[in-house]
C-alpha cells in the first residue's frame, strides 16, 4: 500500500472524500498490521483529537480492508 504522498490530515480528508470505491491492495495480515502501525506513528495518533482519530480510523479501514472491529484487535 503506497500512499506515502499523504503526509497531513487534510490530504487524508481529501483522499477519503475524493475516492469512490477503493479495492485494497492484497497484502498479508502481517504487512497490513505493519502498515497500520507505521501510519498511526506517522500521524501521531495518540496525540490527536477525537475527530482526528476518527478520520484516521476511517482512512485505515478504507485502505486496509478491515472493519473498525477488526482493527481494534491490532
């Protein structure tokens, strides 16, 4: 999953609003979890507001193919 061009939350918002149906790239479970971990660290998830966290979760779900419930096990 190569979305490294998304560096700030506004770009994530634009991506979520601009992309229609998105088919996640096939990846192993381990690769997905690594990507999720890297993304959370990159955007400093722990220090974000509740609204920003929701945006990041929506982004992660869209790209990983996981639901919110599946992501909570990470």
